C-alpha cells in the first residue's frame, strides 16, 4: 500500500511539474507579446512626435522666409525680455 501511495505521489508531482512548465511558458509568451505591443506603441508615438516637430520646424522656416524683418524683430524682443528677466533674478 505504501508503494502505491509513493507511486501515486510521484505521478502527481510529475503532473505538477508539467503544469508549472506549461504555466511558465504561457507567462513568458504573454510577457513577450506585451513587450512587443509596448515597443510598437512607443515607436508610433516617437514617429508621431518626430512628424510634429518636422511640421513645426517647416512652419517656422516658412514664417521666417515670408516675413524676415518681423522675425528678426521678434527674436530681438524675445532675447531682450529674456535678458532682462535673467538679469533681474541675479
């Protein structure tokens, strides 16, 4: 009777090992899948931000080309105000 119990316990332990192996493989697959989806989302966000920055840069270039005197004057005024603010904080 004791031998039967030991054999039964061994079979159950083997089944538990197989179940744990299957669970581990499933969790690994799920983690890889989530990682890939996260990477794709980050990549899409970076591409979107890059496109936005490119469009903004082109808009600024266009504005400068259309109105060069106004652009220089605006840059001068912004620099002057920034210099006054920095100087007043010292």
